C-alpha cells in the first residue's frame, strides 16, 4: 500500500488469490495508477526472485485496468472482487479471506490503507 499512497492511488477493494489479485482503485492523478502498478510489480518481482533464486519477470502480462464509471457497475465489480475467493472455494465463508476487503465493507472492520 506504500506505493499506492506515494503515487496517489486510493484502494477501495481488494482480493488476493493464489495466482492473481483483484483491486478496485481510484487514482487521484492521470498517471498515478500506472506508476503505482509499476512500482508494485517491480518490488514484488525483486522479492520473489531473491527468495527463490531466480531472474526475470514473474508476471505473464501487464496489469489490466477497466474504467468503472457507472455506480451500479462499480458495485457489481465490488461484489465480484470480494466474493472471488469464496466462489473459488479458497475460503468457507466470504469474510474468511485474510487479504480481502469484504470485512471492511460488510462489517465496518478497520482496514489500514483502504478508502471507503
């Protein structure tokens, strides 16, 4: 979340899966999201490569971004993101995920780095 703060990106929802992640974010500048993702990707790649003694990229492709410019679509995407681990049978109930924002939205639990 440090990179998103530095580059002016608010994280509204997230779900970390075993092979990928989902994030709903609101950039506060035109290039904030791309700069934050570059920093996150570079940092994660260096960590992973150091840990496992490898070189090269760990991602298959660039991050994908979709503009959520309709409130109903935004809420549908939020539901999709927060239920993803449950629907993939990674957790027994939706709020079990350690790295997910659903407890923040559904129950008002505190979550450092998330913006309502």
